[in-house]
C-alpha cells in the first residue's frame, strides 16, 4: 500500500470544505433550480409535482420574454461592438508611449472599480430627461440644449425602430414567409442605448487594458521587419498586430458576452423594465416573476435559460483554451 504523506492529507482536508460548499451551494442549487423549473410550483406553497417542459413552452410564448430576448441581442451586439472599438482605440493610443500614460491608464480603468449599481444610479442622474415641454431640463439634455442639438428622452423613450410591413423590405419579407421580422418584437428599442452607454463607459477601460497587454506582448522586431519591407502603419496593424490580437478579442467577447447575457443590476438601477419593456432583460423578468409574483417554476425556467445561454458562450471557450494550453 502506497504511503500517503501527512502533507497530502492536510491539503485535502483544507480543500474539502470549499469543495463541499461549491458542490452544495453552486451545483446543488443549480440542480434544484432545474428541478423546480420542471415542476408545478406556482405560489408560496411548494408543489414539486412533475410538469415537464411546459414551463419552458409557456415562457417562450410569453410576449414579454420575446421582447427580453430582443433587448438582450440589441444590448449584447451594441455593448460588445462599442467596447471593442473604444478599448482597442485607447490601447493603440496608449501604446504610442504618450506622456502621462500611467495617469490615462488609471483614469480609463477607474470606472471598472465601481459596481454596476453605482454606475446605474449615476447615469440615471446624467440621462434624466427632465421636462422639455415645461423648459425644465436636467442632465445631459442641458448640454444638448446649449449646443442646439436635439433633446432625448433617454431611458424613458418607448420608441422601437423596426422594419415597416408596408416598406419594400417589409413586403419582401412577407412574400418569403419572414413577415414576422417586420414587427416591433424584432425592432431596436431606443431606450436600450442608454443602458449601452452606461455599460460601455464602465467596461471599455477593462477592454483597453487587455488590448494594451496584448500590444505590449507583440515583439517590436515584427513591426520593424514589416516597415523595412515597405509596409505602412495601417498594413502593419492589419497584417501583423490585429491577427496577433485575435486571442485577446476572443477573451473580450467571452467575458463581456456573459456579462451582457445576465445583466441585471445596471438595468434595475437605471430604468428597471422601462416603458413598454423597452429596457427589460431576462434577469429582471426572472426577479419579478420569482420574488414579486411568486411564480417559482416559471422563474426557475428563466434562470435555467440564462444558465444555458451563458454556458453556450463560456464552455466552448474553456474547451478551446484547454486544447490551446495542451498544444503549447
């Protein structure tokens, strides 16, 4: 029998409480939520009788949940695009060894130290539309009015931009059986861009730091060799720098993507569900359904949907990272 050292036994005993806590309070509760989502629990009194996937069918047939999915797609695409563009642009500027780089880097990273709740409250004040009809403007609208620019209702704007069924594109979609795309459900809610602005302000500095680390990891010899061969700066970035930054971009997409899919606190602090669910998201819908409506089975089905959505984004990345580390 192989002798087990006391150091190994002590290490196992130290890790065991954390492992048990994770098993119970993470994976155990995930399993419990999955079981509740398949039950008939609707009300304060528990009812764990089997309901199958009826809760999920009911969920996807709910107009509010359909709007929530639309809002999540709009938020995710806009949030990722702006963060990547702004973060990459700031990283490229700081990579030029500008004077005061440490100060600028700290300023850009500072918003990440703030919670989404604080960010939401702050931007709610800044984007408060006031009462333009009565001449009482607040927040950024005061600046827009001073510059003679159009005022905005920000997170209180119920407008949804969508393809009009009577337009040429709308008629074409109707002829090919895709007329459902020319409806407000598949439009772009204007109010959601207020949430995008606040989230981008908080996370673009983090993206900048990741890209700056990637830029500093690219050997200067590669750039100099390209310049010697006659490449201009755009060609250097296009053919050398940007391809080498693809792993960073993938990491950014995964990290920001999972944040956007389960966003809750920023929306709750800024606008809650907004006018006509214009800023509603699945996580906020789950909160209201479960803890305010006491529809526990339906709320659990929303939670499992969010878990699956995040898993579909994160698990392939973990597999890719594991294989890449094994190859190295």
